[in-house]
């Protein structure tokens, strides 16, 4: 009986010890799994940090792209500003009808896009002797439409000048304008003929202010040879502006 009880007690102790060891092993395995799983699970703080990093990457890319575009734009503006073409411009204010000479012209730098509309520096000589068709402000680039070219005199043409009173000249009269002339006799001549309308339309070659005559302007007409005889025999000249 005693021996049987002893065996029973020892068996119970072994069973208890075995259960205790098994429980410890289970607890150990459980802790190991928990630790391993905790290494792989992202906390909410880690998730927030990850989202912020993901957001920062596109923002940085956009910023870099904007900086690159700004640099490219600056380089383009600098190149376009430094790339210029030399054209011919007015060295001073030019009046309508003024005949151009070398002192009236100067070099002006414009962009390549607008240079095609103006006379290039290499063609500056073609403007000498031509008349200004419109009033031009100093520093303005000159185009072909701003000047006109007078054809050479024909065999039956002549240039005739006359001192014309200021009151006998239409306002804004300029070179190349077409006019009709009324020739009046000298008032000091008795039995003079009545005023005569010259039978042809003539053109204005040039207009100059006389230094000796404050009340008259020297006007040069381009017309037939007989115009010279008509003006020479007249006491006064009156100019009437007509259309082309």
C-alpha cells in the first residue's frame, strides 16, 4: 500500500512537472511569436511617417521641375535679348518731304523677329537722296514705306525754284506732292495779263526755308521746261495741292 501510494505520488509529481514544462514551452513559443510579429507590424506613427515621405517625394519633384523651367526661361530671355540685328534708323526728327543724307541716319539694334520689316544696315546707302514720306521721330527704325524714290529727270523736264510767300503754300506741303500752280503777274507792271493757271500738274521736289526771306519759302518744282519760262515771267506763284 505504501509502495503503491509512493508510486502514485511520484507519478503525480512527474505529471505535474511535465505539465509545468509544457506550459513553459508554450509560453516561450507564444512570446517568441509575439516578438516576431511585433517586428513586422507597422504602428500608426510609422504609417504616418511613411505617408509623409511619399508626399514629400512628389513635392520635391515638382519644385525641381519649376526651378529647371525657370532656368531655361532665363537662358532663353538672355539669348533673345543678346541676339539683335542692326537696321537703319532716324538720327534726328525727320520732317515729311525731307531729303535724306548720311547725317540723318544711324544704326539701331532690333530683334531678329522685327528686323525683317526695316531697312538693314547693309542697305543704308539706298536711302541717301530719297525723301521722307511721313514725319519720323528720332530713333525710329526706317522701312521702305517711310521713304519714296524720285525717278530721274526726263529729257523734257527741269527743276525750277521760286520764292513763294508763306500764305500761298498749303499746310503740310512736302516733297513729291502733286500741285497746280497759279501764276499772277507783277503788280508793278501796267497792263499785265490776268492770273494764269499752268496747264500741267507738277510735283514738289524740295522745300527749304530761306535765311534771307522770313515771309517766303524756297520751293523747287519738277515739271516741263516751259514751267521755267512761266515762273520767270510771273510776279507771284500760288500753289494748290491736288490728288495724285
